[in-house]
C-alpha cells in the first residue's frame, strides 16, 4: 500500500506552457500527516465507491493498471491537494524510477487542470518553496523540515479549473507575496503572506469569518488553495464554532509504502 501526504498551497503563481512538463506554479506549500492511501484494484474506487477521476485515470493508463482503490479521511476538492496525492499514490504502485513517477503525476494534474505545483510540493515534502515552475525532475525548490502541528477546518470546495482559467489575474499577485515570504521564512510570516495573497486575489471571502475568529482568539489563520478550507495555528477552539476541525503535523517524509494495519485504514 502506498501513502501520499496531502498538500496545502499557501501562495501560488500559475505559469502555463504548451509542454505540461514545463508548466507549474511558483509559490509556497507544505505537506501534512494525512493524505491518500492506494492499493491495486480491478476498478477505480474512492473510499469504496466507484468514481470518475480523470487525473488518476490518466496515470492508470500510463502505468497500464486496471484500477486502484483510494482511501482518504479528507474531502476531495477542498484544498488538500488530493488530486495530486491520488495521482502520486497510484503512480507509485508501478515499478518505475521515482523521478519518472513524480513527473507522470505532475503531467496528469496539469492536463486535467486539477493542479500545477501540488505534486512538486508532495515530491519534496515538508515546507516547500517553489522557486521555478516546472515538473518535479527539473524544478528548483527550497525545502524546510518544520516540526509543527496545525489546525484545519473545511467547509467545502472551490473549482480549481475555474481559478486556473483566470490565472493571469493571480500570477502577479502570487509572485509579489512569494517575494514577501522569502524575506523572512517563518511560521508567522507564512500566515501573513498567505493571508495577504488570499486577500489581494479575492479568494478569501468564503472563509473570511473563520480567519477573523481565529485571529480574535489570538491565533493565526489563512486559506488553503483552493478550497473553503482554513489552516491555523492555535485556532482549534475558534474553529470549533464553525464545524469539526482536526489537527495534523507537517509531514516531511513524502510518498512511501505503508502497512495496512494503521488506525487510518483499519476498516478499509
């Protein structure tokens, strides 16, 4: 069984090329200790139910597998990078060099408009600053192993494809806030710059109340791109007023084989 960590995108600047291998995004993101599990199957299933999942279907065709069974405690389409995680976890069921599988999952995301920089973040894991925009095998990144537990709450989805189709409006703003973060690489500045990016692009509106509630309680919060999802530091109690938050640590181990007996998959 393969596990791939979910990824939170904090700041991004889309860079599209005719060649998917040269497409990607500049920005900042991090992986967390929850994500997607994959094992071979006769068909394509998500948490036990058949699903149409073009990004994963692309990978299955390329590695010549019939299907895959995917499991996650996290919701699809809500800013946790699960399309990328699903593509990567599926790809790593194949016996091929890892660098080829990272690039395959990246291309699957790009051609299906489900992500641009997510797979690169998941390939390197931890806190990842994407300094160039391309496939994982040629991207330039700075990577940090942060030992940090954060709080998360999701209220629903936002269409990644719709936002990516408006990328010209976002690219310059993303570059601006990436430069701001590079001036001081710290947790506090990550929240400041991520929130600044969400504010300036207008993406923040669906979760503004949640972020303000966390800040009023003395914590820090911002928006996960792209979803109606908030990540926070010292924000668990404030987020409980809006739903059922959960905690997760920043994951620095990346895609890996796991045993099937853990708590997350014991009933799978």
